[in-house]
C-alpha cells in the first residue's frame, strides 16, 4: 500500500515544529513539501524555523520549503510570540540551514503538486488557512485534485482560545477559513474540542530522553527545551501543571493514524463580520438547518494513544 503524500502548511511555532518532526520521522507519511505562512510569528521567521527543523530531522535539501502568505486575505496580521517566544520555537537556537526556500510561492507549489500527484495529495494545515485560500483562487478546480485537508482550527462545543468563541487559526484569517470550508474541499477540522484533551507531560519527555533512538537525541533535546516555553504559558494561562495540549501534532496524527480522532460530519460556517463572534466556527449541532458546509469535525480523541504514537517515532 502506498504511503500517503502530504504537504504540511505551518506557521512554525513550538507545536508546529513537533508536528513537522513527527511527519518527517513517521514511516506512515511521505512529506513532499512544507509551506509556510504568518501566524505564530511573521512568515520570514516561520520559514527560517522550518528550514532549521528540516535540517534537524535529517532532511535538509530533501524536502522543499516554500514561503507563503505574510498577512490575512483582508485583515492585519496578529502574532503569538507571547505563546511561542520571540523566535517562535521557545527561543531555542538551532543551527542555520544551508537550504534556501523554494522560489515558487506556497500557493503555486500547492497547485502544482496537486496536479502532479493526481488526487493522491493531502494537506495538513497547522496555521491560518491563507495559503490554501490563495491556492483556491489560483486554481478553482483544486478541490477535485486534493484528496483531503486536515485543518488544525476551530472550536465547536468548547470555548475559543483567543476570544470566548474563536480559536486562533480561524480567528487569524476568518475570510480564508470561510473560503476553504465552502470550497468543496474534503475537510477534517481538528479543533480545540479534541486538542485541549491531548496533552504532553514533562514526565513523558523525561522518559523519551532516556529511551529515544540514538540518532534522535538532538531532536528530542530540542523538543524538550522548546516545550518548556509552552509549559510555562499553559501553566500560567490555563493552570496546566508541566504539560501542554498538542494542537498541531494531533492534527498530523489524525492524518496519519486513522481512528485516533473520532469525527462527526456537521454543517459549519465561519463568522467573518460579528463584533463579538469574529472567527467563530458555527456548527449546526441539531442538524436542522441547511446552512453552512459539510465538514468532518473531531469530537472525540484517544489522547493516550495519540501521545504514545507521537513519541514512538523518536
């Protein structure tokens, strides 16, 4: 059976980095490229981080990295350095990469690879959906060429994490998210309903340091050091004790490991105009109104298995 092919689209912060490392190290995923955008940090920093992460994983010059959107479709960009540190990866300094970003912009790269791979390409989006929205504008026929899109974003039955109702990735470019959800792309949304329940603890990282594969010691050292900033933020903001949710890694796992996340198909819309509800993912939970567009939404997760499978590749 062919290994599934993915492009990861990331605004490479702490948990994006862990998701990328998992995708590159997993023997169940073929990462054919990584595209970058603004979000946790400016796109230039996200691109540099991605190149360094690819080098750390041992894939320098083997996986193309294409830089994408620097701002939302119609709004001003907002960044999350208070969560991810000044450089986006917990202020851990990794050696620079000799690999340069591809000359082809992210949206063009997505369109080209979708055409070349004949319906076998899936996307895993870990940040704002701006690059995918630009790709849809570049090629309106894209939904027929993409196998699936796994989106880290949204909140349906739980509160948001940047406003009472909005999750950061959707809120950061609601217009792009709305375009993607109504495009006809096959979408699975891995939102706060399941990611907040999937937490990595310090004692698990301590065990990983002892038992990781020898060739992954530098990778595990980076994961441990970068996660300290994440632990501090979630300890201060959510009261989590030496642990943090795995938003982006769970999305990558959902793409690679069927059954980790149980989904429900709901009709879903993104609020793009509300004063208090901007960026809200509005789902028809009662299945009564013909509004919104069908999206597979993560509603349950085998959190223990997810963390176990995540760490097992290292």
